[in-house]
C-alpha cells in the first residue's frame, strides 16, 4: 500500500446508498428503517432533497435511552443532528479518514454540487478499502 | 475455523504481506494491537440490564462492550444488537438483561496480533469491534474500526492531512460524536 492509495478520491470507492426520510418522520419509524435496511444511519432531507440532518444508531441509544418510549413518537427533526459534516466525491480518502477521526463520525454523506446526498461513506468502507490494499481477500473468496 | 486455526492463519497472512511495499504494511506489521494503547477497557457482566449497558457505552463513547463472566469472554453486546433486538421496545430496557441479546462466543483478537491482522478480521467478519484478549483469554479491551481510522490518520504524512482537498465552502464542523 502506498500513500497515493489514500489520496484517491473517495468517490472511487463502492460506498453506500443514502436512505432519506422526511423531517416529520416519527423516530419510531426511522428506527424501523434502520432495522429493516440494516443500515447505520438515515438522512433527513427537505422537499428539495437537501440534507437537513442525520440520525444514526448511536443517536437511537443516546436520545431514546434518555427520552424513553415516548421518544418514539417525536418527529425525527427534533432528535437528528442538524447540518452534518458532508464530503464531495472528489475529496480524498485520507481527507475522509481525517474527518472521521477528528469529528468522531462513523458515517459522512457525500453530496453533489447542489447539496443533495448521493452516497454515504462509513468507517466500514474505509476499513474494507484498507483491507483490500493490504491484499486481504474477500470473505467469499477465502471460503471458496 | 477454531481459535487455534485462526491464529495460525493470521500468522501466515502476516508472513505473506508484501514487506517491500512502501507504506502501510510495514508499519502495520510492526505495531501490535496492544501498542495502540487503546482507551476502551470497559466490560460488562451478562446479568447487567440493557439500560446499564447503554449507559456504559455512552459514558465510554464506544459502540460495543465485551461481556465477561468468571473472568472469561462469553459474548459481546453492540449498539446494533440493541437496535435490532430491543428498539423500539424501550419500555423494558431496565428489566431485560445483556445475556438475552448478546452475541455468543465472539471472534476476538490477541493483544500481540498486528494491526494488519485486526483489519483483516474486521473486513472478513464484517465486524466493527473486536474484543482484545491476552494469551490466557482474559479480556483487555475493545478494538473498534474507529481505532483503525485513528491509527491510519496518525501514520499519514501531516503535510497531506493539512491540505484542504477542494476549495468548496463546507458546513461548519459539528461538535458531536458517533455519526
């Protein structure tokens, strides 16, 4: 693995597709979306598709563990993290790693030029890329 | 694959890594998981409540706790476990126990394994966390994917990290954890 491997654009990686909900979505339904999609976050977008916030697994524990069952009925706009950090497809992989590191983020949305989400980069994607550059085979190949 | 076979497989993997390569493999080979000096040493017992586990995770700012009983690793409990097995039934979090939702006999990593081996285990097993154990299977802490990210960033040339990647106006950085 060379330093240049980490200077490639983040948009080159096979990242996740964003799952978006409306700001009036109830927390209970957003949690169900996380469960059913087996995803770590949903994005909250407005009528124009612009990102208003992000709601993650950690938020489920943090918000609902303190609010209790009643928290499930709140609109997600009240518990999301507003104006999350975003990246662009031409930002470098190492820049994404750096942002995840200093911000403590596990997920960062990628937006297009107009601020609409196009992908989700997660620490999992980063570790998968590092593993690939280290020559680790995919689990499927390892078992075949 | 049993634990002994996993250990042998990892040792072979480390031997086969390209030592002539210029950047990460050499560094990754030289550093063991133990040498990362991780701060995550929290564990929990199987009879603790889910609420207790959540409180401990949030206090330690970590998404996973090794479950230890009689000084032995018996499971792990993660944010995702709780999300899938408990939420949104939050009424009963203080009566349900860790034992009910924990993952049994989790894959762990030895404290003297290399970071490269840990990356491989996480990649192949789709794990975000690995309990770290000593030679006697005593739990020493938890390795997370975020620790790996920190490790890579810490070893990347500072001049690259300090360069703004694109002259695009960005949202202000939020002061938060765990997005």
